C-alpha cells in the first residue's frame, strides 16, 4: 500500500457501522480487520483476524508496525448474539473486552519506539455503559453502572479498559464515543427491533412470521411512567461522519477525549416512538410479566431480544451532549445531520436487508 495517503486500520469493518464509515474514508488507505471481508467495491485491504484469540494481539501489532498506520478505529464488538451466532457469554467477553485490551496492547507496542506512527485511537462505547436508569442527563463524568445485559456490561468494561490504558499509548490521542441508540434504515438492534416488531429469532416459526410480514407487538408494563420514559437516538451515518471527522482533524493535545453522542433536538417519549412506528402496544401487569414473555420468546427463538435487556427497555437513560456540540463547533450540524426524531423515523423507511453485523472480528 505504497502511497501518500495515511493508513487507518478499522476492526469490525464488516459490521453495519464499518459499512457506513468506509465510503467516508477516501482520503485514507483503509485496512479492514474482521473474520470475514465486507461486501464492498471500495478500495480496501482486508486482514482476517479473530480478536477473541490471544494470538491476535501479536498479529495486529505486526500489522500496525509494518504498515505504520496513522489511526486505529476499533469497531469490533458483539451486540446481537443471535445474529452473530456467538451465544456463549464467555466467548462474547473474549471478543468484546479482552479483544479491546488486545487492540490497545497492540497499539501500545507499535508506538513504543520513537518512530511510533499511530496518532489516533477511536473506540465507540455506548450509552448502555451508564446503566438503564439515570436520575438526570448523564455527562461524560457520570459513573458507569451497566448491569444485567452482557452487551452493556461488556461496553462498560471495555470503556474502562480504554480509559485505563490510554496514558500508555505514547503520542496517541484516544477518543471514547458513547453513542445513544443507533437508528437508521440499515440498523438492527434491541430497541429499534422492539418498535419494528420484527421476529428476528432463528426458529422456523420466526422465519414464517417474517415471510408473512407479521409483527410482534410492542410490550410494556402497565403504568404511565413507561410510556413517558424518553429515548435518544443517533443515526448510524452521523456516527460514521463523526469518526471520519475526528480522523481528518489534528490529534488532540490532551490524551483522552470522551464524548456523549446523540442526534440533535429533544428526546422522544416511548409513547411517541410507538406512534411513529405504527406499532401495536400490549400492556402486561408488571416488569415480572414482561420478563416472562421476553424469556418465552427468546427460548422459542422467536425474538432476538434477550430477557436481560428488560431494564434497558423499561428505564430512562438520557445523555447531555453539550461537550459534543462544543467539540464540533461550527461543524456540528454538518456532522450530526439528523435530529433524534428524524433518525428514528429513518429506521422505518424501506431499504434492502440491513447490513450483516460483524461478529466482532471473531
């Protein structure tokens, strides 16, 4: 890859966010790291690597050293165990948390010499790391208190790994981005899926329901507070634009930058989301009943929403994004183009099948 363009290594390149980011990196030579190459006609060098394996640390270090990469974007992470086929929680942890530590170690070793070239490291964390119930909009200094849901716990732990190890990344600016719920026509995740009502399980019944365009109802416990809970969303394309924007600017003078990320405008109430999604609402006696239904749909492989997601489906967790607005300055509306409402609405526009989520560079 002998050319004048700076090199950026992107782990999890085959995932949804990687697919949206790649077209924005024309000013870079991109090396994608994943278990399978992405479907793209764009110029890209792919390296098959399993970040869940200890040996990946050495392999990634050698790749960074030999290519003299300028930046690393670490997107590899397991969100949906059903779609990725990674159902074992320990295996998820090896990819999500230990894999993040391996990437950090590889960057540290590559930058250990005076010729270290890596100037930027970008890691998308998640709002879920704060926990499922917040008393007020969380700033970036708010304690991380994720629990119950493995994905959220792993995001919290990986976030802590990056913050703890960032001082050792000699000469490298580290960015932790904590996005709220990704939205957009190409997105599939627990919350968007709950409003879409798509039976995303692997059973024959779920397949038959999808073929017949049958929707599962949106389920909530009885009580006004569950309808009044507010949600923020960020369009996946805005997240991709933010990463590309960071890569295009000079590294920060400070070693670590943490940014909450959400769309522009006010949060949406759950009631408004149900209305916009044209979803059927079913009320159950309490959270215990909702837990039972979620567990039934999960065990029957009708739904891909794990029962552990319950607190995140019934809680309110809003973030303060003032720091993001200040960081972007005059570029704010050019990078964050979607309002929260528009991002959510775009999740219900017609698009060919959503991008296959990366298995986190298994």
